[in-house]
């Protein structure tokens, strides 16, 4: 746990590490889950790994509005903890969990619309069937993910990220063997293919949620924060969560929708391009998801320092996190550039015709991905810091406008101009670099220094 006196002084690298390192490991466990699941499914064919990515990304897309609102409890808890209002931390989390249960049936109602979306983009019928099988199972079990984000936001907001890390690692240790058993039909069970991958993912998520609930209601947290008592409806905190969390949720939803639209358009080129894109993004997430963990750390630390009215401390914390993130991203740049061939072959060698039809394009995309990795790191950390301060509306508008300008351009380039997949990939890289520059300018010249979430 971070030193309570830290919010009254300038942060040091040790303070950053205590919060950020467990978050990186937490997100790394998510990376391992997705990577291994798709590696297993690649042994079944091109359409299986494409179906898992498309179905999984679309699931996250339609959940992201609610995840953004629910997960914003991170910033609310961080600022109230920084201001010494410990009871408000549990009260805010209770409102977040309540929103999770309200959101769940709305997600289930979206399932038929998703199928129409896949079909409208010209996906092969066989791919649509796999996408929907994977998505349908994940949506019915999505209440686990929604509640998990609320509970994780509580612990992350307090800077007690080790709890989240250990829960995520436990979930990974359940998810991977469960997927292997269910996908391929081990120990006398029938081979379930992509449905087994989705069920295994839910079993891992269930494990994480149970662990976080157990710690949340443990004696320590009951006594310090009143987690077992502060379960009722709190109108003021619900309004704060909705007022500041709604822009964050809308931003996440619309941004992921734009990215998902781009991915689905790339899939419309055909199975070979879909497999190449999936392989490239499978390695891109090795960089992106851990950097998301560092972004969460930026939200937490900025929130704590802004809540304590220590703006210089918030600025220094962001700089330190940026240094750590750039160091990590630089290593991956080298890996993507010089290790593209063996990395791609991990997947392509298991696909029929993969080394001839898929691998060359995937290697090119992976090497090009190295170009935007540092820009991606910049926008993730600075956007996280801005959210922690409460500057969610401007970040939402800026990010959403840029994402949908890109999405519209991608539709025109692919469906009207009919450019090559690699040319479209280069345009995507230019978009990410533009987003990084825009976030830097907002952080450098924005009004976040005068904001507050404390009531």
C-alpha cells in the first residue's frame, strides 16, 4: 500500500512502483489469457482465432459503456481517500455495483443486433456462427466482469493494487487449463471448440470476482471502510459517479466501437487478412494491455494528489509513470522489429497455409506496429491522468472525434477506394500518433489542475 503521507509530498519512483507494478502484472495476466486462448484456437483453424478476437472485442465493445461508468469508481475512491473520506470509498463502490446489476439485462438485449452487425459487414457465415457462439456465452456471463470492475476500481483507487494482481493471477491459473480442457475435450469431456474457450474465460472471471468479494468484505476492510455497512443507495455519490463516469463510459464505448468497426472492416478482406490482423493485434496487446495497467495507475495517483490538492505531486507522478511506460514500450519496439518472424510463426505454423498466405502480411503489420507503440503509451498515460483529475468530458470529446474521423476514413478507404490491407494499416498507425499528440496538448495546457471529485 502506498505511504499515506505520500500525498503531502512529491512522489518517488517507489510510490509509483507500489501501485503500478501490480497493475502491470494484473493486466499481463489478462494478456496471457487472451494470447493462450487464441493460440489454442489457432490449432482449429483461421476462422476460430478470428472468431474469438471479433466476438471477444465486440463483447467488450458493448460492455464498455457500463464498464467505463462502473470503473470510474477508481477515480472517485482515489480522490475521497486522498481527502480522508474513507466511508465515501465504500459508498461509491456500492453505487458502482448497483449499476452493474442494472446494466446486465441491457447487454443481453444487444445480442440479436450484434449478429446483424456482423452480417452487414460481409463476414462469412461460418465466421459469424463462431463469433456469435463466443459472444453469446460471454454476454450471459458478463455480470461477473461488471461486478469485478467495480470491486477492482475500489482497490485500485486506494492504491492497493496487489489485491487485484493476486486475484487476476488466480483467474489466469483457472482460465488457461480450463480452456485447454474444454476446447480440446480432455479428461473424458467433449471437445467444445470456441464455446469451450468462452466458458473457460468465464470460469477465470468467476474466480477473480469471488476473491475480490472475499477481500472487500474481510474484517480489515469492514473496519477501515465500513464495506459491510455502506451498501445503501447514496444519491450524491451516484450523481458524481454518473456525472463524471458517464463521459468516461461514453468515450470508452465510442472509441472501442470505432476500433471494432475498423477491425471488422479489415476482416471483410477475407480469412487470410483476418488471421494476419488477429496475429498482429495479439502481439500488440502484449504492449497495450500492460500499458493500460499503467494508465490505471496514472488515474489513481493523479486522483490521490489532486484530492489532497498537491498538483505538483500529481504532475511528477505522471512524469514518472510516463518514464516507466516508455521504457517498457521501447523494449517491445525492438521485439516487434527484430523478432517479427519467430513471433508470427508461433501462430502461423498452426494454420493451414498460414506460413505462405498469412505470415508475410502479419510480419509486415507487426513491424509497422512498432512505429506507434510509444504514441500509444503517451495517450494511455496522459488520458489516465486527465481522468483521475476529473477532466473526462474534454478527453471524451477529443478522443471520440479523432476515433470516428479515423473510422469513417477506414470505411471509405476499404469499401470505396479499395486500398490494400497494409496501406490501411499505415493509416491506422498515423491515427494513433495523432491521438498521442492530442492528449499531450490537453494535458500540457488543459484545466485539469483546478478540478475536484470530492464532495
